[in-house]
C-alpha cells in the first residue's frame, strides 16, 4: 500500500519510507515462507499426479494382457483374394485348406407385368410372404422354418405401384420391393433379402376383389411356384435362388449364403468370384506378431512406469538434487510390489506330468523376460520368446492372464473375479441344464381353416404373443415349420431374442425353447388351434438349470452356466455337454498381468485412491496458504494504519515543537534590542 504523502511535511521527515520499511520487514519473511511452501506443495501435487498418471497408463497397458483375444489372434494367408476373403476367430484350428468356388449364392427375384406409371392402381387386400425351398421335380414348396412368414395389408390408400412398393418395404417381411423401367413400362420387382435355394419366395394373396389367383387386382402379385402361370403364379422369375457351391479340401460344400461361416470351424469366408477348377490355398496360423506385441505391451508398459518412478524418486549424490518423491514410502511400496509380481512364479497352473517331454512354464523369465541388472528395466530375449511361441503358445496367456484350465472338454472356462482363489477345483455335476418343451398328446390336425383353428397363444420364456397360421392343408413337417416360422417371426419374441424349434414325430408336435435353464418355459395358453394341434392333454416340461459343486461347494446354476462359491467365488463355467457325476478338475491360475491389474485396480479405485486423497490434502494446504496470505494482508493493513496514526501524531508534535522553537528563537533574537532601549 502506498504511503500517505501528507505525513512528514511539517517535520520534513520521510515517514512514508519508514512505514513502508516497517511493513516490509514484517511482510517479507512470512511471504517468502508461504511462497516457498506453496511452490513445494504445488510441485508435490504435480509429482503425485504424474505418479498416478503413470500407474493409470500401466493399468491401461495391462488391459491388453487380460484380454483372451490378445493371445489367440489368427494370421490368414490366401493365395487368391479375388475369389474370397477370410477371417478367423480365436477358436479356429490351425491348418492349410484348398478352397474352390464353383458357384455364388444369389437371392430369388420375381417381377410383375408392366404398369404404365407409378400411380397405376394394383389393388388392395393382403399379401402373405413365405420363404422356402421350391423343388421342380415333385413341384413342391417347403417352408423354411428359420424364416418369418409375414402378412402385409395393402389398403386402398396404398394400392398404387408406388404405394404397394412402400408398404412391402416398410413391413420387414424379409423381402425388398423396387420398381424398374425396362423401356416398355414399370415392373414391380420383389427380391428376397437372403440368398440360397431355401429362401425362395412364395406370395399368397387375399384380394379385396374376391378372386385371389387371377391377373387383376392385387392378385397380380400372387406367386405360388407350384401353381399355373396366370392362375396364382402371376409374377415372373428373373433370378433363380441359388446356393453357393464350393469345394473345401476336395469335399463338395453347399451353403445358402456367400458368407460361409460353418464349413471350417471358426473361419468365415466371404465369396466374391468363381473360378472353376482353380482352387485357392487358405492357411490359418497363429499371429505370432500379435502375440509378440502383447508381450511387448507388458514389458514396455512396465519400463515406462519405471522411467517415471525413477524420475520422481532420483537422488544425485554430486549435485544433491533429488526428485520430488525421493524417499516416498508409497512410491517405494508400489514399485516393490509390482516388481515382486513380475519375478514371482505363477501359482495354480496345471502341473506337468512328464517334465522330460513337456516344459512347465511358470514365470516370465521362462519366456525370455529378465531384469537388466544396471537399469532395473525388463528386457526380452526375442529368440527365446519365439521358441516358446513355437513350442507352447498357450503358456504365454497362462503366465500373464487369469485362466481356468478344465480337464473335461465339455466344460468351458468363462470368467472369474478378483475373489476367485488360485487353486484347482473338483467339478461335480448333479443335474444337466435342459430346455423347456411343450408336446402334444396326439397327432395334430393338418388342415388349418381361417377364423376356425388358425391361432395359437404362446407364453415362452416369460413373454406372451399370439400367432396366426396360414389357412391350408399341411404335412406334419410343413405344419411344424409354419408354427416355428410364425413364433420366431413374432416381434414380441424376436425383440427378446427368443426362438423355438418345432419338431414332429408321427404327427405329434413338440415346441422346444432354444434357451436353457429354469427360465426356459413353453406353454400354449390358448388360441383356436390349441386343441386341434396339441390335443386335450399336452405335456409341458420346464427347463432346469445346471446344478453341481465346484471345489466341493454348492455352486449356482443359471442355464448351462455354473458359478462357484467359497474359494471358487466368481469362477464361472459353461457345461455344454457330458453326463452327471465327477467331471475332473479346473485349474485356476492368475498370471502376473492379471495380478498386477488387480492390484492397480484396487489401488486406483475411487473409494480407496490414496494418491487422490493425498492430492486432496495438498490442495487443502494450498487453500490454507491462501487464507494465511489474506490474514497477513489484513494484519499488515492494520499495522500500516497504526504506524500512520503514530507517525502522524509524531509529525504533529514535531511541528508544534518546531513552532515553539521558532518563537523562542525570535524572542531570543529580539532580546538585545530590548536591552538597548532600556538603557536609553
């Protein structure tokens, strides 16, 4: 604060300078102390944040190590990518295959007769769209039970060519409609969205004009491939439904789509072109570069963390300089703990019976990862790592990740939690998971009559819907396919991922939910066709969950999944087959990457977060310093006010003394004159 310029005028003394000096003498030592403390705390906050950030970066790097796909990615070699492309998942088997594409799949397309314009009236009524297989020899059409049968209402407001096209496209009926002008006029073209001979189109019409198979009104769009042209077969086929044909290792393969997913397990082929007589070579092998990169992610992540820790905790003996966290107990503890995880052997791994023929990999050092004696960083012996990959690549995941290794090939390890204890667990199954079924008590009536016996109300897996069957006479297998298509096509069920399989044996229908477990239930609750199709005393059997023990402790079953308790808490297994009884052991181990990730997840958890809490405390210290500065400023202002008052009073006193002194001096100066006058 600036001094008061009127102080010292009377006394001719610079009291402002005296006041400023006195205030500064009081302020500077305190201010310097607070400034230094704030700088120190700010640097510590930055250091702690850098420490936490480095741990978070390593935590992110460890996520790669706890991802199963990081260890199982496949490398694909294809000698002719013009014919097909290929992808392979983690379950695909290594091998070399010859693939020859002789025919591409194509969808069924049918066209109408010519219309003069898009506004020409077609007609109104309903279209029933079926998908299935047409066989010209016996002249039969068999419904595809995996596809939906859809009824599309065409009202008078949408009865034009444009309106019919739009209504079909909005119906989600498994077909698309388009209009093509070939020069002579407009054709309405209907195409199936899926290719293959099992996806041919059949369209039955309920025409509002009362005649359903002639060539006028909406029945112009009727297409029953078994009917006579012009009498129910009123559209013209422009593209025949075809399957894809290929040879894999010399074996003939027929599939409905150009995306082939089930011929080579775990491999998807996308067929592009044909080249008859010229097979291509497809090779599936381990992506060793990806696996090497996964190991490199761990080593690089650890070394990057170490660089940061060294930068924060260094001490230079010569210069006496040190990192802000030199000697910090938390930093030392974290570094020591992570180093311990890295060098330790992985517990819980399946033991090797014959060590003379099989190596028991138990630590990162056996993979060629060692600690540099000078820098303390990790380094990789690339040649040794590649040897391990060639000999037993699965051992690498076991060294780094949390892994369950079952004896039984019909038991899959799914997942675990931090609570799962590292050990081997005996698995005993007392009950296999089943699916809910609903079976008729006799042969079903095969003739469905509209508004008489054409509806069924289902309750499946906790959801309800009513379906309407197409009126016609079926074979038992056709009726089963019709029911399955209608149920699976129900929006209520499809939105929940609910599907059923409908089978028949000697005419008796059985509906089975695709879901396993106690939530799997099928019941026909009503409908006009219930008794005709399932009889008076159908049998309903609900599904049950798998049951058993893991490590001798009762586990929780849900569908085909069994989740352990006790030491096995969080250990989730999928029981995909086999029988009840003892099913061997599951060896559960937690690799160094998983252990380090678990440790960092807990350390950095928001509810614990010691570094975050530490910075919160340091920020509170900054706030207190700010308050101390305010307090100091208030004190200095009061001090200045006090000094100003004191020096002002002093200045006034000096001024009075000066006046008195001047008066006396004048009187004394006048005394000789007074004396002389007296003598006269």
